[in-house]
């Protein structure tokens, strides 16, 4: 909902791939960056990221190491980094050369121990401030994300089982031996596979209908994401940057004290 380039860090290539699939289903069109990609594609994605004012780059720490990307407004730690050094290195990608920037850490209850360890290493006595969230907007966004994740899980499972079967069949063919059916994954017969495809397509249509309805917040009224991943707003509305929202929230809390 906030304008600006966003760099999202994941701890593994598999996470980058799965997160990309979910965000694609949500019409966000992120650009992946990981070591398993061809160098040419990595450079192309970096170029496209730097060209757009509202792009999302999904990266692993290894792939992003040594890169100097300017104008990153937001760094999101989708997974808690394993070390404090990695946290500092990731966060340092934004707010460069006296520019403003935001580093956002997503924490799951099971990440509590790792988060406390990082905080202790960085001598952070108090918890990091929370990012202000409109809970009505959060509820609507969660519905869309939950649907996208459900679709991704179904597609991922079907594709994984099919790929495993194909690998076994090709290996057996290369060795000129027959493969027994009980060694293959049960992906259902043609009729069952067709039914599963119809189920997934129906879910995609439902998600598309959900995405077609703008999410209007009482805090950010008038601005909503489009299929291009950019923000459209009426001329009377100036979309606030995420950093501005945090600053206003801090000021509001100080005034209450």
C-alpha cells in the first residue's frame, strides 16, 4: 500500500520461489534473485527493479551480497535472519546517503528465541517498534493471502508429485527397465486430475474477484494496489510512504505520554 522499492529477504531459495508464486497469484509481480538463476536473468531482474519506482525484489542473502542497489525505500525480513550480522547487512540496504528508509522484521511466535538473540547481540534493551496496521485492512488482506496460499499449496503438491514420477520414469527408461506402479506417487487418474484442476481454477476465479475489490483504509483512504503492482490514487490524495507512517505513529505515542 506504500509507494517505493521494496527488497524482501528470505533465508532460502525455496522460500523465494514459494513466496514468488503466492505474490504472483496476488498480482504483485515480484522479481526473484537467487543463486540458482542464470546470471543473465538475475541482471535483467535487477535492471527492471531499478527502473520501477514501485517494484518488489525477492532475494536470498547470498544472491544479494555485494550488490549496490540505490533507492530502496523498504527492506522486509520475510524470515528472521539467522545472525545479527545478517540483520544489519540486510537493513543497511535502505536509508543510504542520508535518505530515509524502513526495515521491517516479520516475526512468527517460533522465531522468538532467535529474535531475542539478535536483540541481545545488538544491545537492544527494548523491542523494536511495531509497524502501525489498520486491522480492518489487515483482515481483508489476510483473506486474500490465505486464498493465494491455499492455491499455491495445491499446485505445488500436484507439480511436485508429477515431477517426481517423471524423474523415476525417465531414470527407468535410461536404464531400460520397467518401473512398478507402486513406486510412483498417486496423482489420481485423468478424471481425478481434471477435477483437481477445476477446483484450482475455481479458487483462482474467486481470488480474482476478491482482488478486483479495492481495499480502502480509514488511514490510507483512496489508495489501493493495481494489477501492475503500482498504486493508483485520486489526485486529491498523496500516498504516504511507510517511513512517514512510522514517524507519525511515534509522534502520536510521544504526545500521549
